[in-house]
C-alpha cells in the first residue's frame, strides 16, 4: 500500500500506445476499427483523442487548414452503441423541418433544421462509377465485396497500405475529371445565406475532396469534413461520421435535426441509422433506391432542395407505409 503523500505512479503505456496530451490512446491505422483502450491500463483513462477531421476552410485561394478536434471527455464517442440505439429508436417515420423562409418559419410546429451533411462523389460532383470496377479489378475482388471492408480485413499493415495505394491512384486519376453537379453552387449560396451549417462525410480520401472544394466552392466552409482516413470513425454505412458531426455541432449524440444528402445506399443507411432525414440525389444507377425504406425524399438536381427547404421539408416516408412490413424478417 502506498504511503500517504507519496507520488502516484502513472501507468506505463503498452508498446502499441501513443500519447495524446496526458492520456494514453492506442495507436490505430487509418483502416482500423474504432480504437479500444487496452485493458492493461488501469484505471482506463477517458478517451481524449485529438482527431484530425480534415476540416477544410477554403477561402479564395487561401491554402486549406487542417483543424484538430478534441472530443469531450464527459461524453466519449461510442459509435457502436449509438448505432444499436439508432436501429432500435428510429423506426420508419415521416421527417419534417420548419421552413427556412422568414415568413413561414414562425408559424410552423416542425423542428428547426440545424445542418446538412453531404456526400461528395456522385453528390457534389457527377458520378464516376467506373472507378469502382477499376478498384475491384486492381484488388482482385468481386462486385459483391465492399472495397474498404476488404482492405481493412487484410492480414498485415503492409498489405493494407499496398491495397489502399492502389485505390488512391485510381481516385487521384478520376479527380482530374471531376465535374460539379448541376445546381451545386446555387444550393450552397442559398444555405450560406440562410446560415445552415454544412459538413461532408465521404468514403473517399482527402485529396479529391480538397480538389473539388478549391475548384468549385472556394468561398464555402464545410466543417467538419469526415473522410475514410478520419481516425476512430468507421466509414459509411456506419453512422459514426454523421453522429460525430452532430456531436461537433453541439447536437448531442443524435442526428434528428440533420439531413443527409447522398446518392448511394451507404448514404441513405448511414443517415437513417444516425436519425437524420435522408435525401437521395437520383442518377442513372440508383433509381432502385427511390422506394428504399431508408430514403425519405428524392431530387434530380441539387438546387431542387432550395424550394423544399424554403417551404418546409417533408419526407415521403411515414410509419403507415411500412406498418405491414415492420415485423418481417
């Protein structure tokens, strides 16, 4: 037993740990699952990790700034438990938000929209679906295998890095041919004017995101920006990225007051399970998702959202539509 007044010995971190401030945090690769505090540290310290969120502020040609966010130690982020809560709590429901127009906002009993999370590929820029075939060919996997899951499950860090570099090369080449979606700038100008927060959540890596913002939205701020390389957060369809955005915006641990805009089933599922309303941007390849249970609303061009938000967002889905299928396996 330690004598009174003796100095308390700090626990020695295991070899697989790095120091972040005064807390010991396990070192994880960018493709690892959520970090787990090693059991050898007793008592386990709060998670107080500095997360580089690639939060890009692009202002008229000024170089981007990488901002580091510090998680609140009083409410450590736990994506897996929140995912389960989302699956249990967010049954099929009609989503509504109050109009953004000054004249109609005060008379609405719908909740206020607090922010919008956007996907990048196929949402802010035109789809480049050929990339995915090239990636799977480079990795030697079939269409049924998720690319990022495959890389994360490779047995060694060297194999993971090699596979990651292969798909990055394909993404980097496709980046040279990015084209903005019709209505992109018009929608972003409107949201900026209305004071609506905007964030990005993508399965891409940082460089193509930076390229798109610098070339097509140089005066707009998206914060935070979540990519597949954001440490400690699993990629979509896991809702961790959207839940983290809600946390950073001071909205607690739920995405009820958000809209997720995307073009894939991963976007719709991540948004729905986080509690957000979902908007599907239609293209030639995703029409089958129009009636999906996780899709609340569909648009054909981004600027269609302006009238929808101005007059009050109302999703197409309601509990009655799915009451007959709720109990099906």
